[in-house]
C-alpha cells in the first residue's frame, strides 16, 4: 500500500483519502479492512484527538495487481469547530 493522498472537501470535518494497493503476494486478496486514523488539528497545530473509522478493502485484488480506491473520510461535525481541521494521518490494512 502506498502513502495516502489527502484532498480537502467543502466540509472541514471531511476529506477525500485515496490509497493505492499493490498485492505483491502469490495469491489474490479476497477481503479485508482499511482503518483510518483521522486527527483533529487545532488552529495552533495541536493534535486534539484521533478518531478511527473502517471501510472494506476494495477486493478482490489479484496476485501482482494494483488497485486504487478513494473514500470520503469524515468525523462528526461538532468535533471540528471553526479554525480546526482534520488530517487522516494513519492508515492500516488487514488483509484476508
């Protein structure tokens, strides 16, 4: 999996996160979960909290294949007051 590419949306509590998956193994990946760690960042750069959310992996991913997938990752609007923003900095994948 490559590094996430983050893009802002029109809501400060959401962003578009794109991941590139590469199955370098010898068998197809049939299922799995992508977990996002979204940080709530204050106006002075202070990291106030991290909220986790999960989505299904874009499976199947055949052996040797690449697949790109984008998600809109959001936290509850009340968690991101004016002057604050989010950054999805942590991504983990559980392959099955």
